[in-house]
């Protein structure tokens, strides 16, 4: 330690000044990094929109706009897998109960309930839509926008219909048997990529007001995994 002190005492003032500025810069960077982390956690907590946190007063809890303490709550995960819709139905229903009733459908902004998106188009639509991104079919009514870095996103039955469904869209006849719907007749898929990005907005705002959600479900195929 004495040798270390002696070494630093021999450094000229300019070097000291540069080191001092570097230390202040590193400290500022560290504080900024922590502020970003805490703010991100605060925004995600309970899906509520919160004010940025003062890093000097941040502790194990988050401070909201109403000046109440908001403790972090670990997310609850619902999952199930099986060969058909019936095999995952109980988990889907449990998730619905956790979000709360009613299913608000296309109604405007409401304080309770949930919204479900049915790719089947009411159960009688076997049309294969042309891939498009962003996919804004449910942007205004349900508050959801979907994008992909690929060609686009499409609604399609596993097979059949005027355009041949997934089997025709991907030129793979086996898709007509290996992919199954949760609610007939259609599925939702990216084309030209395996990535689907989801953004949420206040229903009725046509994508002009960003929103948060307290829960989100995604079902994957082949078979049924959720």
C-alpha cells in the first residue's frame, strides 16, 4: 500500500487531473446505468406507468405517480402442452380467470377485464391473408400491433380455403396435418422470419397512445404448447 501511495504521489498534476476527470466520468456513467435499470423495472412493475426514480432515494421498492410504494411482484406463469385444444383448455381458463372478466372485445378503454384476439375470424373464415407488416387488423379495436423483420404476418387455416392455407402459403403439404388450431379455422404466422414483435396501445386510439398490459398469452404449434 505504501508503494502504491508513493507511486501516485509522484504523478504530475496534469495526470492527476485527467484521472480525476476519468473517475468522475465513470461514476456518472455508473449512476446513469443504474438509473436506466431502475426506471425499466419501475415501468414493468404491475404494468403501471410510473415516474422515473431518483437514484439517490431508490431502495428495494418503486415509487409511483401517486406517491405510494410499489413493491416488485414476481410474475405468475401459466403453461401447458398437448396434442389438441382440450388438453390445454384448463390452463387457458385459469389464465383468463387471473386476468379477470369480462372479455372486452372491441370496446374502448376499460378499467377491468381482458381482451382476446381470435385469428379464426369468427370460426367460418378460411381465407389466407397476404403477409403484411405492420399487421394492424386489431390495432384500433383490441389495441395490438404485430410486426416482423420478415415478409409479413398472415392469418391462414392449416390447409384448404381459396388460397390453400399454410400448406399453400409455405408450399409444404405437411403443414395441413402437423399444425392445429386452438379455435378453428385459422392460425397466425410470420412469413420469412421466426420473429413476431407485439406492441400494445390504448384501444380506440388507433395506435397513438402506447399502453401496458398485466398479462399476455401466446400459443405455439405444431401440436399445442402454451
